[in-house]
C-alpha cells in the first residue's frame, strides 16, 4: 500500500480539544506527524498533549481573532517548522428558528464557522504558497448541502466554509497545494449529544424525524469521531495526492448524496 506520507510532517489542527479534532490529532500523531493542537479550551489541549507526548504541542487559539491566528502561524513557522498540513475542525453549533434568531447569534456562528475558516486558511496559505506544497482539510457538515430545521445559521456558515475552501483550492492548485472538505453527518460527540433531550436521542437521529423533514441514517448508526478523522487523514495524505476541491460526505448516507 502506498505510504501516507504523514510521518515527520508538521500539522496544525484547530478545534483539537475534543470530539473530531482530538481524533484527528491522535491519528496524525499515530502516523508520526508533529501536531500543533489548538483550541480555546486550554485544559483540553493540554490533556491531549499529556496523553500523546512530545508529538503534540498544545496552544490556545481563538479563531475569531485574525491577529491571534496570524501570530500563531508565524510562531509555528519560527519555533516548530514549516506547516505542511492544516486540519480545520473548530466550529460551533446553533439550533434556533430564524424568527427567533438574534443578530448576535447569527454573527457569532458565521464568525466562528465561516470567517474562522477564512482567517486560519488564509494565514496558512500565505506560508504554504511560496513553498509550493501542502494540504488542507476543512471539516464542514452535511448541513452545508441540505436544509435543516432550526439550523439556518449553522447550515449557512458551513455552506460558506465549504465554498470558500473549494475556491481556495482552485487558487492554490497551481502551487501544488490541495484543499478539501470533509462533511460529517451526525457524529457521537458532545456537540451532538447536547441536542438530545433524553436517552432516546441516538435512536431518533438514526430513524429520522419526518416532522422536521430530517431523513434517517441508512447505515443505521451514528458516526464516531474516528470515522471522520479517517476521512480527514486520507485527504491530508499522499494517498489523496490527486484530490483537491473535493467535498466528501461522511454521514452514513443520511443526505442521500456523495
């Protein structure tokens, strides 16, 4: 089998403290990469670094600040080495009908989920482009491609992040840099379980909810974070060396699209 090419690469991961982000960090470290794991949750990234050892460098980062993002990328380039890989996982969920959605909540979700992607990817592109190498993966959502009840802000933010990443991929392709998207469906993380009212939450997600026009999951199970991390690592790896601007849905068939 073709080697993944991830060994000794320097990877920057946002949203690394838990769920999908932590799974990505663990898998990258397992492949021999050196990982700068960032999150607003300082305790979470420090715990991950303690678990995985010297391969992981924990850093606090709020993707809402261009200054903080630019400073972090400069620091990594100076103190760790040239960034080869970016996995952008940082994001927030919002579950609110449009008629009661406030300006503040709309702006918060777009700022983190869409503009946060822009800030981080722009900073990394600026250092990757002169080197003519690198790979980026943005974790979006299947909500970017299908309407969701009471999730207009979230879905819009993820749709914006997805198209931004594809446009960036078009710009960077001549420089040998690949940009791809992984679009998870319902995944067993605190973000998902936080929406459940009782112990039957998983069953309802799998079965679907006709009242809100939400289809079920044909595979009959929720994803776990490693299912999503597997897809992220594939797209970062040399095994996906001819894949760019792809939008890979990892949702058990829930949206009936690829």
